C-alpha cells in the first residue's frame, strides 16, 4: 500500500506549529525583557537626575527621550534574555529531546530565533546612523525642558539647579523670587572672554569635558535671567572670586597633576549656559556628518604635518604638533563613535547566535542556567572588549573596525565553536 499523499504537507504543518510556538515564546520573552530592562534604566536615570537637582517636572519629559535612547543598548540584552530563557525552557521541558526523536535538526530550531533577530538587527542597523545620534543629542539637551521650569524656582535656602547634563550645577545659599540668589557656587568647564559691552563673562562648554579641570566660581549675589535671542541661561554674578585652571605643559603631555589654579576677583561677571538645540557634540552628529568632520580633521592633521616638515623656525613646531595631535584625537574619537554604533546594532545578531547553542548544549532542567551563562559571557567579554577597544583606538590610533568590533568578533567565534560542537553532538 502506498503512503498517503497528504503525509508530507502534514509534516510541514507540524513544523509550522513548532515554529509558531517557539516564535511566540521568543517574542513574549523579548518584549517583557525589553520592558523590564527599560523601566529599570528609566528608574535609575530618574533617581540620578532628581538627586542631581532636577525637579520632577523636568525629569519626566526628558525621561522619554532617555528611554528611547537606551533601547539601543537594552535591545541586544533583551534578545539574549529571550533566546536563553525560551530555549532553556524548551530544553528543560524535554521538548528538545522530543524534537530530536522526531528527526528535527537542532539547527532547524534556530529559524524562529532568526525570524526575530534579523528584522530587529536590520532595524538597528538602519537607524544607528540617523535616529540614534538624534536621540543621543536630545538626551543631552535637557536645557529645553529646564527653561520652562525656571519661573517655578520660588524661594528657599540651600538649593541647587542643574543647568545641563555635563556637570553644570549652580548652588546657592538662598533664593528669592525665583531669580535673586545669594552665596552662589559654580563648578564647570568654562570658556572665558568678554561680552560686547566689556563685561567679563564665561560660556559653559562641552568640548573640553574630561580634558581640563572645572573652573570654580564663588559669588556673593547672582541674578538668574534668560536671554531668548542668544539662547542662553545667564547668571549675572556680583562680588566674584574665580579660580580657573592654568597649565604650562603642552596639551599632548598634560595629566591631572600638571594643572594649577589662579585666582581672579571681579566686581561683575556673567556666566552663560547655552540652551539651544542646534549645537551638538561630535558624538551627537549623524554618521554622514560625522564622516565629513573626520575627513576635515584628518586633512587638518595632514596640513600640520607638512607644516612641521617644512618649518624653519623651531618655535612653530610645537604649536603645529599640538594642533596635529588634537586633530588626530578628534578624528579617532569620531571613528570610534561610528563603529560603536555599528557594534551595538550587530550585537542583536551575535547575542542570538550565542544564546541558542548555550541553551541546547547545557541540556539542563534548570531553565535559568543558560540565561546566567549567556549574561556572564556578554558582561565578561563583549562590553569590556568593545569599550576597552574604544579607549585603545583613541590612544594608539589602531583601526576602530578592529578594536571596537572586537567584542562582536570574539562572541561570533565562540558562537561558531558552540554551533560546531552542537552539530557534532
């Protein structure tokens, strides 16, 4: 007797049912993991912001952009959690053993994981060069929410106001009418100059974050105002005692101990905190604009190198070399940022490749064991290699594609080794 004609379609339908079952488990675990991790990140960010002096009215609107930005880091972890938990349960409930008994290849079981990871990874890759920088900029640009809250500062004693997200905090002994402050203290990286009217002033800057110590300002009184035309929050200080950092060591050779502070007294001094949403840090630029900036700085470094080679006056060599080194450092910083974005986007695929064989090879009845092994591998290898690679590339000039992507390379090699072992088993 011949076999029934409908037997093969029945097998395909059975595989379709298994695929739907696994995909549903993966999708639910992914969404719940993403929700949980995002809420955890949001709670921690909100607590840090409130502890830094921001009011709830400022934190809540800003938190939306902060959470959207964090998705680029929580999504790969959520994929790993979904993969290890779903396949860990599949193994613990003996469903994996039953699948093997039915002649189903272990690699065939990866299809539902690929159906989830590939679209998510593609979406991350498509948006990492445009949407991610915008969200990163909006996360930093907390001033657009702060400006609406200045009129509600009211009156009180021993308060503080965080002006920006780069360490700009104003402390005061007493505030009256939401504008007049006494016993003011500011510690912030500042660019010092003078206004068109001749009044000494400083503008808060973000370019030198981490390069120079903060300027420290004490003032007896201050008035808080908003200049809509200049897009700045302005503090008009009176009775000012300012200590600003000075170093005689060339920029490329400076370290923390090479700075000293000099004191200057002013009757009146203005401090401006920019609040516009136009000026961006280098890391906040879209990839296309960032590549242009990198090319400009590399060209600048090349010109300075030619200037050094043809210099006749030894006194011009050191300034030219300092400018060349600064241009190279900026270019390296831009290159590492581009590859960091790509590394986090591709992590969706590499993490899924890691979690799948871990869950099947461990073959344990404890559902959480694959989860802990996967998280341990990522925390011990991927993040140290990725962010360590960023520092190595910036310090040595090694190609960013080799150093920043090293975490992905190592995880991929480990995953391929585990998949090969799974095939042999």
